């Protein structure tokens, strides 16, 4: 495997691995490490102790600090129940687009980053380049923090990180933070004709979900801060996307399980939202226990993603703007690993090919023009690092 693969060949290979977050990504990481090793590049891994997931990072160029880091994730969302017209794990070219799960989010960028790393190695760049490929981004960016910690002292500390989430190759300098809580309402089963003697976990959980609706209404009506006004929507959102529970229509539900997620605008305290939610949980729980003492609500933190704070004259932003020529202001409401790198002392920016509108969709695609634009960006980046 000594041939230098094209970005399209690399993307095609990466997409052939069905690295849905619920499954392992090790076969993909094995292949990437073998590919890099075949070109004389040493790859390092972070091995998750609790599940079959690995992260990979590598460094080329002088063994000095100050590298540019290309950050991507290897996991993708499921295709279950989605009406695909093509094989999701095969890249199909049609109508000026590349179709396939991950073409947009974000194996297209991963392929371009791998291409750039190999090219930088052969170019003998004077400033180092690094790649960092994480896991479990799609379930709350939980794989990046231990990977970032593992990088320290193994490769020289980088200074500027480009996170390649789909941004239409624009420089995105801020995103919302996020936190999520697994919520398990444990009620008491009785025949529904005697519901007043039992505790219906679903109906109790509905009070918490209605609280989320109320918070969204209040946030939407409030005047946004100057920072919040940069985002769409310009306020913190509270969301429940999945719910399960109950046994039969004529039994008060013993269990109700859902996630309560917050996307918090920079400048607001995520901890205050957690406290507010827990206060509501205790209120609902007290009402449950006034009927049946042996009922409760269990809350487990699911993820905690820091916001990406706009930087004053940030190195990463400056570099991307110099290469792309994009001088407009861009903020996004989704979360990424950029804030986690920023918290670890790196300058960070988001810039990658494709549109977030295509992420997670059936028949996910990336415009060929966007992919080629990403390739051109990487060429220019390698040239700059070679000067």
C-alpha cells in the first residue's frame, strides 16, 4: 500500500467502513494506520478502555511545537429506516455530487486531511502538520477529550486546529455549547382504572418535557444578547428527541426514558441550565413520591460539549481566512470538537467542505465542487507549510 491515493480514493475507502457510532471503528483505524505507515508516517492511538473504539493521531514535519492540526471524526450516524437510493457505504457519483454516508459528515474531510498529511510528509514541510481522528462525535463529542489528552507529550503540541465539519468551506468561528442528560422516570404500575393509586412514569415525564417547551417559548420571546444574535436560532434551545416507556395502554407506565438536551449560546452558563432542570426534576419527583414513596427520577449526564468562543485575532481563523479569502462572520448552532480543542489551549476554527443541511440525511451527499474546493484548500495549506 505504498501508492499515494487521491482524495476520492481515500474517501471511497473510508466510507466503505460502516462506522456507525454504536459499532466499532477499529477496522477503519487499522487501515488508516497501515496506510500512513506505508508512507513512513508513524501513527499513534488512543484506545478507549470501555468499548471497541480507537482514536488516531499523527505528526509530520519538524519535531517542534506549533503544528496545524486537522481534526475529524470517524463515526457516522445510522442509516436505519432511511430511504437510500444507493448503497450508503459506497461512493456513487451522480449529478455533480458524491453520495454516501459520511461524504459530507465528515469522511470527505477526513480523506482530504489524510491526503494532505501524506503530501506534507513528502514535501518536507518546514512547519509541522498533524491529523487527529476521533470517535463518538455523533453521540456528544465524547471521544475527542481523551484523544486530545493522549496527544500531549506524544506528539509536539499543535497551535491551530481546523475542525473539518461541513461549513461550505467558510471560516466558522463560534458555535453553541451543549449538554445532555439521560432521564429515567421510575413509576409504579397499577391498572389504569386505578391510576390515582399508581404513578405513571410517562405522564410524570411529560411534565419535564412540557417544561422544555416552556423554556423554549420563554427563550424565543426574550431579546437576544449581542452574542446570541449571531446564531440561528438566537437563543438556547431545550430538546427531547427520543422517548420510550410503558407496557400496555391499560397499565400505568413503570418506566419512561428520554434524553434532555441543551444547546447553549456562548456567554450563558450551561451549569445554570443543569441546575434549573434538576430543580424541575426534584419537583416532579416529590409529586410522584407523595403518591408512592418508592418512585424516583434518575438523571445521568450524557455529554457536555463546550462552546467555540470567537477568538480575537485567532491563529486558526487567520490562517483559514488567508487561504479561503472568506472574511465574513459565520456562527453555527451545532456543536463540534472545536470547543474541546480550544479548552485544551489550541486556537480553533471550523472549516470543511459540504453543507450541514446534508448531514445525517438519507442520500447524504457532498457537491463535487465542494470536495474539489477542499482539495484546493489542502494544496494551499501544504504549500504554506513548506515555505
